[in-house]
């Protein structure tokens, strides 16, 4: 037996890795195809001014920017604001090729974590279903915009091709 066989296998493995590296790198690059900006003209202008996107797709992972939760002047329930934020998250996930069941990690930032956690939990259970994603809740002093009471950031795994751009 000669050493030619292991060398040939090593050459083959190296060739496969060399070919795969550019594909992996391309999947991680921010491009117009992997960066999801808001379809709403006004919201998109704000995103472009501040320099952020609704989400970025990297390979099969989707990273959403935080969605701020607010309470409308006529609302008495915090849950309504959380439901509105989760529906917006759902719309972004849909554009990226995922749904609520594809969320793997969620971080929420609260100006009053004790006063808001039950409302967020109720909205989350109602819209995300079971089993739940991993979730970390953090108390913060302030959010942008000033009337924001909480912000929800999620990471999801893409389960289907992204929705066609409209």
C-alpha cells in the first residue's frame, strides 16, 4: 500500500472545500437580495437615513432588527401593542421565507420589564404558538423612539424561499 491514496483523498477534500468557500462567503454578504428594507416608502426613508434594515438573511438564518412596541393613545391594553409588533415581525419573516414557527431566539428590551412581561407573554403565546423559542428579556432605561415601551429582536431560520419582492 502506498501513501498515494490518503494524498488523493486529501486533494479531493481540499478541492471540495476550496469550491465551497466562495459559496459560503457569498451567502453571508449583505446585498440587495439579502438585505430586506421596508416596503413602506416612509419607513424605508427612515431606515436609509439611520442605516438599518428590517432584516438580513445570512445563509438560512434571518436576523431581524428590533421592532419597537408602542401603545396608541386610545389603547388600554399593553397586549394590543405587543400583538401589533408581532404581526410586523411576522410580515418581515414572511418576506424572508419564514414564519413564527421558525423563530429560534428572541430578545426583548423593556422600559418596565415587570409591568410589561405578562402582556408580551400573552401576545407571544397567542401569535407564536408552542413550543416557544429561546427568549431573553432585558430591562432598559430608554428606547428610540421616545414613546417606545419595548423592543423585540428575533433570529429565525429560513424554511422556504423568500417571498417575491413587490
